[in-house]
C-alpha cells in the first residue's frame, strides 16, 4: 500500500541511490496473491492432435510424450489422437485446450471444422506447435487462429531468439538476453504482429536463411473469435523436447491456453522503454526517500529493498499515456505504482498529490491490488479472475487520459477512476515505483510507455473516416462511452454498416475514445494470414 506508514529515515542522495540500484544484485523475486490456484486446476484436460496429411515429423511421438509428462507434473490430463473423428462438439467440450502438434495438410472435413470453430467461439483454446502453421491452408478461420501460415525454412541451425514479453508464462522463465537454441526456423507468409501479442522473435543476423526481417516466432491471441490461441514455431527436432527451457516454454503456453495462468495477449506496438533491464536505463530514474531497488541484469528485474521510498522517472512528466510494466510478488507483499505527481525528493509528495495503483495481497478492497489506493477498489471479481498467484508475473496497463485513469491487469480492465479532487491532477505528472518496507519484496521489469496524444494527433478524425463503413463519423469526440449504446448516437452512418455488424453496445468499441489503436475491431477471416496457396515439399 502507499501509506509510507510514518516511518522516518534520511533521504538517500542521488549518488547513493544509484550505487544501491546498480550494486545490489539479487535473484528473482516473487508475486502477488489472488485466489488459490495450483499449477493445474482440477479437471483440466488437454487433447493432443497430431494427424498429418503432408510431411510427417519424426519428433511427433516425442512431443506427445513430453506433453503427457508436463501434464503429469503440472496437474492436467492429456489425451492424444490422430483420429479427426474426435472433432465433434460433444467431445471437444471435454477439453480446456487442443494442442495441434506438427499437423500438416488438410486434416479435418467440413463438419469437423465447424465443430472446432464452435469450440473456439464457445471459449475453447488452441495451442499450435511448429508445423501447425503448415496446416489447413484453405480454412481461413484456422489461418486466423494460428496467426500465420508457413512459407519456407532454411536448414536446421542454431539461432538467437529475442524475448519480447517476459511476463507471459511461456517466456517468463527466460533471461534478459537472447535465448540461443537449435531448431528448424520457419518463415511465415504474413506477420502476425498486428493481431497477436508477439512473445519472441528471431534475430535473423544470428543464422542464415531468414527472410522476414521482423520475424515473430512465438505469439498469442487473447480473444480470437471468443477463444485463446498460442503458437510456437519451435519443436521440429526431437532434441527440442529434452531442453528444459523449451519444455517450460511449451508448458507455459498450455497453462495460459487452459486458463491456469493469465497474461496480456493483446497486440502491443509503439511503446518506448523507461526501464529495459539494464543499468543504463536507470539514469533517468531517481530514488526519493529511504530504501532502494536492486538490479539483476541477468533477468532484467528491479526488486524493492527496504523503504519506505520511491523510485521515480525524473526525465519528464507524462500526460495522456499508456504505462505498462510487469510485476511479481514473493507472497503477501506490498508496493504500488504512483502516477500524476510533481517532481520532488519527498516520496510523500506522490502520496499527497498523485495517485497510487496498489499492489497488495491482503488489505481492504480500496487498498489492495488493482485499487486506486484509498479512493476506489478494483472490480474484485474481474481482478481475482485475471490475477496470477505469488511467484508468477503479472502485467499492469495504467491508462491515463485527462483526469480518467483505467487499470488493466493481464489485459483485463479492473478499475476505471476519474479524479475530481482539485488538489490533484492526472493531466500531467511523473510516475514512480514504491519500495514499501523491509519485509516487502516486489520485482518489476519492462517498464514502458506510449504517448496517446501523439497517436491521436497522427490518426485524427480523417483517419477514422477512412475506415470502411465509418464515413459518417465526425472524429473521436463523437465516440462516447460505448458501454451504453447511447454513446454511439452522434456517430452517423453506423447503422447497417456491414463492417461494424453487431457493434451496438459491443466490447469491440470499448475504450475507443482516445484509444491507441483499433485492434478490438473484428479481423476478417480472409486476412493475409489466411493464404490460400497450397504447401509444397517437406517441412
């Protein structure tokens, strides 16, 4: 919590703070409490499907055995089949996720495809491994679900994988540096970055034969037609399934798909790092008050040490922005993120003139995780469903526009607060991380920001009018809060538009006012990823 509970200690000088920040190196810290959850919930069941109608990978039996082992270790049941007859509505309802393990070619008939589409639309989950991207080229729904179709590949070789998301359970175990491993590296016919959260990408300078430039290799989608989708391009070789890091990568993807772990899988572009895991990025931060943060460059984390103080970003004030960061608690610990406060070496300035987004496992509702501390509780039902337990990473998005502040936890909106206090203002101010006390240990990493004012200025009203079926819109100011369908009453030309079918009161326009993107709008099944060309040759 905020309440820097009245303890008094001398303020650290800037020099001392930097020395502590860079000199105190610790191992990883731990996470936040929520509803009790084991590694796998009771009743979780996964179907592994490995039918091939084209090239067949000799690693498939090893892959199936690996998923069975992971299930036994993590508490979920695994069934495996190559019988497409398993794809009926009744049977698929038994499974929390379906793993397509190096499938190739056309493996389902029309009725089986309809059953699987219904399963996904009903909240089911898909996990695609390697050649799952070399499957069902004439089924646009599947192409969108996978995220991209296979194009080609060079010879098996070692390459560097750059981790882009360190909070997702499929990649949170990987360090701050590149993940070097050997596999068969696919090029894809399209780049999924616009519609999926890219978790990792290939450094094409580290191997020969890559042709994409920006080269995603693992990604996820939190809501593809109602279901979850995770894909990894790894897993061609038998040896992959003996690698601890790859096994954890696959397990993390399955756990997220089944709902045993949470993550923000909305597409993410346009953010600038404020803290990137390296000491150099701390030059723009300053410690106010006692305590410090320890830096671990191996995993790119800052961990609270002592307190009560605050590490704040002093380079500039922010106004109209999206702030994202990953955080993890050891147990019943305490910290928070301050926003909207003036520059000061006194941490109480942030308490009295700004707002704190709380990280605290066990306090009253308006002073626990997701709350605007002391002012407004999070939506506890949504918060608890989105929250990962101690030892696992969570992601906050703190979105500030004018005097409105919204909090997203792992991609789920859990708080919506508007400042009415004349002594405070969210329109302009600094941001900071709290170190609460000696008994509290909270870690942070990947602090990044997007300026929403620049985005709105670039897009402008004319940018909206260019969207098919929106020619009658008069700019962002006419898009009111669409949680109430009356909020669209000033948006002319929407009624009957086939491109926005069913948008009345829809979540697809939620939070559009001043929004950084329009990724919530439905993507046509016939997207570039749904290439219609046939595969050729072995994979």
